[in-house]
C-alpha cells in the first residue's frame, strides 16, 4: 500500500510538472517602452486579446519615450541568446534584426489574414524584409501635431495659427498672459520630433524627403534647412527654464493642467488627454504644425517576433494575430491617440482629432505626401539618425547660429555614411 502511494505521488508530481511546463509554453514575453498612463491603458487591449487566444502576456517594459533604452536592453539580450518572444520596434531597427536573420517569417499568417490588402504601402516597407512579413504594425502615429489647452486659447482669443510667424506672435501673447507658450521635455528624441515639423514647414514634403530620407547634401546644406533651424531657435524661446530632462508625458500634463498652452508632439500625447478624461474640441485642441497642413509625417509602432527554431512559435503567431486583429486595432488606437495600421477599420469610434488624422492619411497616400519621421526611425538608418540627433539637440541647447548648424549637419551625415 505504501509503495502504491509513493508511486501515485511520483506520477502526480510528474503530471503536475508536465502541466507547469505546458503552462510556461502558453506565455509570450513582450518587451516595449509603453509605460505612461495612456500607453499602459492601450496596451491592456492587446493583453486581453492575447488572453482570449489562450496565452498569457509576460510584460517586459523598459521605460524611455523614444525606445533607446529598450533597444540597448534588446541588444544585450540577443547577444546573450535570450531575446524576448516579441518586442516593439520602429522603422529601420526592424530591418537591422531581419538582416541578421533573428526575426520570424510571418508570411503564412499574413496570407491567411490578408495583411497585404489592408496595410498601407509606406507601412509595409518597414513590416517586410526582402518581401517577407517580419513585423506587425499596430498603429500609425503622426508627429506634426500641436496640442493646445482650449481654455487658454479661448481666454486669449487665439485660433490655431496658420503660419509659423503667427505661431511666434501667439506665443508672445501667451507668455504675456502668464502662461508657458510651449511645453517641452529636453531629451534628444523630443527635440528631433520638433525638427520633423520644422523641416517640413520650411521646405515641404519634397524637400523633407530630399534632406532627411535621401540625405541629399545639397538639401542638407541649403538655405531652406537654415530656415528650419531658425524655427527651432524661435521654438526654444517659447519653453520654460526647467525643460531639460523632462519626460514627454509630463510636458503633456502641463498642457492638460493649464500651466502651458501648447505641446508639439506625436499623437500619442492624445492618449494622455484621454486618460485624464479630457475631450477633443472641448478641453483641448489639435492642429497641424503651421506650414505642414495636409502633410503626414508618420511613425508606426510594430512588433517583431524572434525565431524559435526555424519558424515562429504558436504563441508568437497568436500574438501577431492579436496585434493585427481589426477589433483590437480599433480599441487600441482610440485609447492610444493614433489611428489603426489597417485601412479597413472604420473611423466611427475615433474622436475629431483621430478622424482628421485618418482623412489626412488617405489624402497623403493619394498625393504621395506620407513621409517617414526622422525622429522615430522611419526616414534614415540609426547611424545617420543618431548623428542628426546630436546636431539638433546641440543647436537647441546652445547659441549656435543656424548657418553653423547646417554646416555641422552636412558634416555629421558625411561622417555617418
């Protein structure tokens, strides 16, 4: 009898161990840098979606708005042969890992679910490598937005500026009334985000592409580029003295709480307004950076999955399907502030800012004026991008002339090529 009990116990332990091992395989580790209130809330949509597919989301957040810290951690984990199952990626970083054959091929799932038909071509450029799907886009962000406190604008009888000169004039009125004209966080990626709009405003989509996508020396060293830096200098005069090192969402809070009038930031900022219970058109305004009306500077958050053997694991496929699910994209983007990466998601659930963004996206696709954000890795590879980051943030935090900044910009690109 005793021996039978021992035998039964051993069988039970083995069985439990088997269940535990099975449970471990039903888990997907996801690395990301979405740690602000609005971002975390949006992420909950994907977590719930994955759970409905029978998998547990193992969260691996790495704080840092532009994702630099996450990229550093990822490199270390890949080097130690311990990558996460999936990670949030931007632009050229996807190609960097795909070229080294780290990413799983998602073609069978893409074919089954018809991704080619619903994802815009400029986004697919980064989702695919050598014609194969290696990443899944969850959103389309736009960087050339200005977010404004409606109460301050109403009090001072201001309307969204249609030119950069008008923005400068409005800022003077705002400062005179005792408010900070522009909420800003002094981090290189945030200054680069502003530079996206300044370059577009100074020269338009064709110039932006020549300079920041094609890295044409003539465009980079032009008088038009000097005008972009002139705008950066004027914007520097609109911020408060305590801006260095401030996180982007804290700058957004300054607008939400009425301390500052405006913020130049991608539409992930809207997620903070939504999380604070604020409504577009009632509590805050959204409008394009003056001189970029109708232009669409995009950034798309994507998730890539790492190879487990020769193909993606069932959990990784379930995760990719969750991200690309039409309903999940609708819910996620309503919270995140962005618009869906799928063109077949209706605009009904989006607020007026989201509907405006979706309409402008379709116009930009038609006109060929949808261009990738330099600041967020969709215009140039990391080498040149980091070099331009250094030039832009040095200029913003010094008294350097625009002419000297342009010379430094050309030299930095030459050295980075």
